[in-house]
């Protein structure tokens, strides 16, 4: 594995492996060695060698981290887990699946779907992201409102520690309360305490049919009211509640092919979309009775219309149309990537009623200081008719997680540092979290002092020292 790592690395990137695809987010890295593992015991051998020789190691999966959690800083051996992709077992009776870290989420979802089951997490990057990365970052996604955090669905883990020791945490059956819940230490630790190689997760019964209600409201407060009404009326049938502002909708319907506006009369021009308050809401509904859910959705839409809460609305039960409606929301990041040379992404959380305030604040700041960014417009990639910077807000309105994206023609490290300070300081001042579901990685490690008390940080450092005394696992991430 390590003996021919340099040959593998050269084959992938010449003089060293590079994260070229993440340059638009300012996340690039290189390494001189890459080791591919196919089994847990191979990960163990790699880490044992690294520990013995004081070589830092970085576990890597689907490479979809937006905070540099999987980005090498230089000198690390990358431990690639993509070949560890087996789905070892599915126990339909117990409702559990045992899957290796390198399995892509979409593949796992397709497999359990055949048994009329579903995984309790759904992400826009499901065609690329892997189970190990999802667990290592405690990723949320659109099913968070329905199922809660992914850590609540972890039954057992197979983890390799820094010295190569293989540890089995948790137990099947899941009613096992003897000792410390070690699984929870590794979920969300971003590969700094151990390398997750396999997991047993709870899976859940899939609804008989899924429906989507897509709504236009005149403002974000109106969108919040819609979601509140949905929670009361649809109750357990409500599976997801997403939102996108007018700028995000404009991006999806302008920059993505085959992405059409569901309400053509509300389509905005380049000069309009960042100045009106239109907010769009996507509600996913599903239960045990397709007939009952259809009637429920129709009555709910009528109630919203009669109460004059919405500007317009539509709903669909057809699988192909559901995908098109979801693409409007999930396609926003891809749309911005296609249109702009640099995208600064912020993953924040606030109380639901206040979650859009940060977007409005940053849009106002960028409009007031537009001259600071204009130089980039002459040399980078951006539609000339669009406002620069291009500020969008979208996310999970059911649980307060907002994705603030600021797009510019080019990526500049200096601009990134400036925006990070402004956005994170504003979020902290507003009592929000600067790390909702993307993790900490490199980008927010220096901000941990702003997030946690000294006592909490001392406890984290003590855990790190106990499990990784040489500090070789994913150095520089989470804790500095």
C-alpha cells in the first residue's frame, strides 16, 4: 500500500495529488503519498506504520467537504477509503444496515429502497459523498427535521485508532447501555480521533408515496409561517421543509439547464432578484397512506390560499416532477459554480425566525461596499448583468440551518479572510452557530475559541491527547 503510494499519487496528479475541483472555494491541497485501503485491517496497517514513523495521516472519502476537512496541508499520507464500499448486511427485521465507510450515500439509499426502507440522512451531494465522511462530520441535510441528527441513528462503529488498534464500539442489538457511548466520540470528530471504517445504522420504513408542495411567499417571515402551519397540520407526514430566496431561485432557473421556474409570472430579472422579498418553500410529505397524504396536501394548500399566506403554490406526486422541484433547491450550489469563478460558502444556524437576517445583513454590506469587489469582475467569470457580489440564502427552514453563499468572478484568499471575519463575527453576535452541518475542518479551526468555552476546549484537547498522543490524525483540523 505505502510502498507504491508515490506511484499512485503521481498517476493521479503528476508531482503530487491536488484538490483542483475545490479551487472555486479556495480549498486546494497537495500530498506526495496516497494509500488506498480495501479492508479495515489495511487501514490498521497504514496507521500503525504512520504512528511508528511519526507520519501524519488524513482519512479521505468523497472529498465533498466545504471546510477543508479532507484537504491535505502538506506532508500527510492520504488514507483513501473509497474502495471500502461494501454493504455488509441489511437486517430488515431489526431495521439496521451495516455499511463500510467508502460506500456512496446514493448507492446505500438505492439498496435499502428495494426493501422499502430509507436512510435517515439525505444530502445534495448524495451521488458523491460517502458514509464515513457523513458520520465524521455529523452531516445534517434535508431529513434532519424528520429524523434528527445522524448520530442518533448510529448503532455501532468499527474504528481504527491512531496506533492502528481496531475498536468495535456500540453493540447490536442497540439496547446496550454498559459503559461509555464511545461511538459518539467519533461521530463529528472529522477523523481527528480515529478512522471510521464501518458503521451499523438504523434505517426506517419508507413512506408509501412521497409528495412535494412547492410554494411562493412574499417574504421570509411568511415562509416561516407556512412551515409552522405545515408542522401543525401535516404533523408526522411532514418530512422536509426547505427554502430558497429569490436570488437562489434566479440562480437555479438561469444557470442550470432543464431547470424551469414553477411560477413563470414570478420570474425575476437580474436587476430584481436581490431586491424583492420573494421566498420559496419546498415541503416534502409522506406517510403510510398515499390516498390520505394526497387529501391532506390538497386541504393544506387550500387553507394557505384561503388565508392569503402564499403568493402561489403547486404540488406533485409524480417521481419525475418531484426531482425537478427538488433540483430548484438542491441545484443552487451547482448553479453558482457554473456561473461564477469563486463562491464563499457559509453554513450557519439560528432560531428559525431569525435565520435569514444574516443573509439580509450581508447583502446590505456587499451592496454598500460593492466597489471593493468590482476589480474581480473585470478578470473573472460571472454573468455581466448580475449584481456583484451575488448573495444568496437557502437551506433547511424546518430546523434553522441557513446556507449563505456569496459569489464573485474569482476566488481571492484576501477577500475570503475578510468575508469570513465579517460573516462569523455577525453570526456570533447574533447568537448563532458558525458550524451547523459542514463541520469545522481547516476553515473554522481558529474560530473554536469563539464557539466553545476554555473548559470545553481543554476537555477536547484531553480526548485528542488520549486517543492520538502523537497528533498524527488529520492535524490542523477541528483543534489547532
